[in-house]
C-alpha cells in the first residue's frame, strides 16, 4: 500500500499545485483557472491509471511474463484510482476551451451513468483481484481480458473523444 499512498499523494499534489498556480497573487482563482486545474487534475489521474495498467497490457499482449503478484498490486491501485473518477469530474468544464480535453459532454449530461461506469471499473478490478490472488496465471489473464477492457471501454466509448 506504500506505492498506492505515493500515487494518491502525487495526484493530490498535482491538484494543489494547479489550483495554487491558478490563484496567482491574490484572491480566489477565476472560473477559467478552476476549470483548467480540474482538467489538469483529471488528466493526471488518467495518466496514473495508464501507468499502473501498462505492465498489465504488456502481459495481455504476451510482451511480458504474467506476474500475478504484480497484477494484484496494480489492480488494488487502479481500484482506488477508479473511485476518484467521479469526484474529479464534479466541475463541469465544457464551456472552457483553453485547455485541451477529451472529455465529452455526456459526462455532465449523464452523471448517474458516468458514475456507474466508473464504479463498474472498480468492480472489474475486484474480480481480477480475487483471481490474481490465487496465483493462477491463466485464470488471471482470462479475468483481465473479460473484465478490465470492458471496464475501461465502457467509459471511453461514451465519454471520451476518439484520439
């Protein structure tokens, strides 16, 4: 859990730094600065999730040996990070176009569904965790294929602009 703590601290520091920088010399940040900080925080969170998922993707592509202990570690982290997703999208930033974002309007038009999709990712990690803790490499790969991809794509398909 020490690694997870470091990740959460990194996200928190990035958020704090973005808000502090946006405040400037005096007073509270402008709505534009708040939106920019929110967007940067979201992007930072997803970069950390992608970082944690990297070795797992390599395992699924047969580019790395399956390591069930590593899968367990990374799934624990992704579970916690997935719980932060709805929170970092609380501020509707659609009207602010100065910071590039792949977030689609549907996030704010369908908050309940968006939150449910984030929760589905957390549930998918729970399934993989249960299997990876057994040490069974083949079953872990199967659980990853059947759950994590669906957990990610469920949100990406509806709420993220295509790259």
